[in-house]
C-alpha cells in the first residue's frame, strides 16, 4: 500500500465556450486540412495544444450538456489536468469523448482505460459524493478518477491491482496535490476491507456480475456506482445500503471497458 502526500494542484484555465454541436477539445488548434502522415509523425506535427482551453471545451461540450449540474464536480474537472494521467503519446487525446487507454495490455493483461468524461461525471454525480465522505475508488488506473473524487470527499482509497499502475497513480496524485487520497494495491474484486466501511464505492469500468464483496463494505446509507453490463447499452447503476438490504436501480445508459475480475463466469450447456 503506497502512502499519500500533498502538493499544489494544477490550476484550471479559462477559454472560449463551445461551438454548436459536439465539441472536439482540440479542434480549434488543428489546421483545416491535415497532411496524410503516419499517426506518430502526425502527432509530432500538430500545433501546441492549449490544454486549459481544451479542458473548458470538454466540460462545456460533454459534461454540462449531459445534465451534470454539481458545481463542485464541474470545478474539479475544470481544474485537474487530465493529460497528466495519460501516456505521453496520448496526451493530445485527453479531452475527447473517449475511453482512453493508459496501458497497452497483452500477455493476458487487459487494456486499462480512463472512463470517458461524461460517464465519469454522471456516475460521480449519481453517487452524491459529499465533503464528509470516505470513498473507495476501485480500479483507479492512473489516478484521474481518484483525483476528481479527492476534490469532493474527505478521504479516498484508490484501489489498483496492477503494481505499475498503482505506482503511477501515487505519483500522479502527489503531483496534483491530492493529499487526502491513498493508493492501495490488491485484487479489485475484494475491495479494500482494511479501510472499510465506505460512504461511496466507485467502480472505474463495467461489471457483468453484481459486486457482492464490495457491497458488503458499504456503510449504512452508503452508495455504490458502476456500469452493469458491457454490451451497448450497459446500465449505469446506483446501489444503496439501507438496513440489512442493498437495492439497485439503473440511472442512465452507458458503456465502459470491463474491469478485471468482474466478467460473468462461463455457462456450460450440456
């Protein structure tokens, strides 16, 4: 389990508002006609991107337009540099409406991705994260979701089972001053009982089975949010613990990459 530390957060910036229709965060920086070059050559020839402007366009064009009205959440997404949480060759894509890869996968390891901004924001809003809350972020990957949650909650336990990603998340959270977030290394399906119970459990991806072990780590009145099912459309689902019971309800259609360990077991038909 990695420790936590604090530093100054990266400030947001002000920019122009979105144009009518879907906003591509860096569209204003691109020339009208692009040369036909290999992808990596093309990336090196792009003009310098104003990430502060791109961040504003992402929030105005993807988040606000999707009925996200929590001002604290909007402020956090305006201020946090999403590009910092991506590999260097993916930073130009940081503010697109995409699930962006943070690992390459291979040799049985799945590609790990950041949730697209709209899905992330709507799930966090559905969880109603408050200032006194203790949050478990399951599958934090490079730490972007944990950084957002740390702006809203009292404490965040960021759980990651990939050791290299856990180290990266620790460094990234330190860089943005998320001193109230601590990274824990362990299997995602088991949660992090050492710091339970939690007011909110946030799952960074889709699950095909209801995460029973995680539900048992909720406080009375605690909430768990996830994308249930990965075939489009999956359902963003909110679970709430009341008494000895946990009930769930769908809140919006969503798609996300499957989190490791949460696939439905195969059914054999004889």
